[in-house]
C-alpha cells in the first residue's frame, strides 16, 4: 500500500494468551480498551472506523466487540476474515483508512476464542470444500511435508528444528502475556509426543485464545492526542497467494517472498536494517524457512543463521522477541494484531525483562493466512514500523 500521508500508531492493547473462559468479544474489548486508553482517548466517539479480525467465532464479530463500549452506531464496523492473517489485516485496513484520508483515527482489533468453540483434539484444516482438506491435509501435515523436504535437502536434524522452540521459549521467559515460557531442552522437545514427523508437540504452536489491538492516527491527530512516543507506519503490504496447478518448491514460500519484497520497496527499508521481527512461527520449520524468504540470509544459509545466534538477542535481527506463536499459542484471528502490539511496545522500550537492547528502531511483522490447493497461503500481511519521535 502506498501511504498517501504519514500514518502513526498511537496506542496498542494485548491480552494474555492461553485458555480463556471468557469469549472472544470480551477479549477483543479488553485489548481495544487498552489501546484506546494508551492513545489518551477520553471518549471512544472520536474513533471514526473500526476493523475486527476473527476466523471462527461466527457472524457480526466486530459489533459484538464494540457494543459494550458504546461504539456501535457511531462509526462503520467492518469484520475481516482471512484465517491466520485476519488480525493483521484488520490493522492494515485501519491504516488504509487513515492513509487515504477517509479517517483521521481508526482502530484495528484481532480477537479469537477457540477453547469455548471447538472440540478438543480437532485439527485446523483449510476450507473443507478444498481438495487438499478433503484428503486430510491439515496444517500440521502440510508443515510436516515441508520439514521433511528441508531435512532431506539440507541434512538438518530434528534437533536443529527444536532449537527454534528453545530460543522462542527463552525469549518469552519474562513476558507476562506469553502462555509457554522459560527453559526447555532440545531433548525434551524432541522426545515430546510426535504429532506429524518430524514435528513433535513442542514444535507446534498451541491452539489458544487472546486478542490484540492498535489505534491508528494521522500526524495531526497524534499531535491532538499528545502522544509522546508515536510509532510511524513505514509500510504495510498485503498479497493474496498466487495460484498455479503445477509442482512447487515447498521449502520456499512465494507469497512471503512477494509480500516481503513489496514491503521493502514501499518502506525504503531493507532486510539488513530490521532490528526485530515477529513472524508466523506456527511450527519450528516455518521460522527457519522464513529467514530466507524474507532475505534475512542468503538461500541455503537459514540453518547457519539460526545456529550462529543471528535470530536472538545480540544477533543480526531478533526474531520473535515476545516468544512468537510457539510461546503464545495461535488464536487465529488475534495473532497478527498481537504481533503489532508487541513490536510497538519494543520500540517504545516498554518490555521490561524481555526488552531488546539496544532498543529497536525498526520492527517488522509477518503473518500468513489459510491454505488452498494450488497456493502456499491464501493471504500474507506484513507491516514495517519505525520510531516516530
């Protein structure tokens, strides 16, 4: 998206992630209210449009989130569904409203509760009318195929994949919003229950509940709200997965490569300048493959990038400093919004015991969504944020 004018994030909100006994709308309100209060907004009537990302919780999700805040009727509320990309896409839409001058202040929310709405043990799958889903290609199975091909092509081991979980759980140690955190050994990960070879239990993101939100403003509105540490949106990119009915390289990811390149071009920021990155680490193999897809390292160097500590504190780019999906779990519609909230807090230096040092100036987020036969993913949404003060 070409930004017609400067766009900023004024405030963000984020709930704890895990199993919640309150529904998605309550979680969404909690995150939205945090973001509104962090934006110095006394009355929510000032907000001119709202977008809510959700995947599985039914109809009119945005209206359910905002009705008890007294915001229904005062603004358009648009519901966004794009599987795992829904929360990030909601914030993308809020940015688009402000960037094009349709509004001066908008809000994007991602919220999801799986615990209250799905059968225990049921696996997520692409659309059930899709041929891959009808043949049992649940997401864990698809990433298992990618992992096996990566091990075959590179000589990597299951122990190498487990290093991603070790890193991300360590990152989350002092993060109050993360579900799984702290020290875990490679041996414990490898010996945990096998889900889809070579992916064991601790190499797969948990199915969790949570919400994230961001208030997006024009430069003029940032001044009116007297925001001391505004976060500037340097770029926002959204692509739909290209379709082709032919064999494809499953250790590559064409939609992530396309979206990354578009984001780098539009923001004028290259991969070597990114200080922190929140990416779609739904499975350990995903993070490793995305190092190369986002040009953090050269093709074939992803395993070396991980082994050399380039994706952790003190490395080239701290990947998943909040702990990622491997620590938060993955409430489908919420994850992308929570990534953005986490990046904003890192740039502002508000992350306490898990703050990246030196404080990052450039943060990128990445989340893919869905899977259809003939595509890698149905959608990919990415954002580039920079220090704006």
